[in-house]
C-alpha cells in the first residue's frame, strides 16, 4: 500500500481497554470511548504521510506516519507520532500509534477500508498519565 491510497478523510475512534462486558447498558458502552475525531491524511511520499486528527472544538493534533510493508501474511503497518498544537487544548500532547491495514475480504460486501491498532500516551497531560494504551479503529469515509 502506498501513502496515496491512505489519502482522504477517515473516522477515528479509540477505546479504553476495559475487559468487562457492557451488556445492554449504553452508558457503559459510551464510557469505552477514549477519543473520537476526523482524520485527514495527505501523502508526503510513497511511504510517508501527514495527517490532522481533529477532535472538534479547536482540539487537533498533527500526525506524521510511515507505512512499513507487510511480509507474508502480516499486513502493512502504520507507525505514527501525533503531537498537539501550541496554544490549544492539545498543547504538549504526544501520542504514538501502531496500526495495521485491514485486508479486504474477497467475499466482502460494502467493506470499508479500515486500520486497527493501539495508541499510547507518550507523555502525561492534564490528569492523564503517560503509558495509557487504548485500542483504535480508523474507517475511510
């Protein structure tokens, strides 16, 4: 996969890694969300890209990533660093992402391109501690 194929607008959602079942409790299900936003990816080269992750309300991060080719049955891997913007609510935020491009199913119907992985808070900010890991999914619009 080239960075050009990532180009576009994606929906980003990350989830707290809580193993308890939520059952039919919508409040418990909503509490799983760690972050949600609109991700806009622009290629910089064949394997490098820049993205903006916009959480709304002026909160955004700049992401810089690299595509590492897949080997054998292993999918392509995205290695991304995200930093907050000075003079905004995301100032001093630093996160690292490792995502895997979801292979398309030959029999899939209306399958949306996706990336799944984990994100780690690299440095603390606000009441959030460094080292917190969440799972994420990115779906191309």
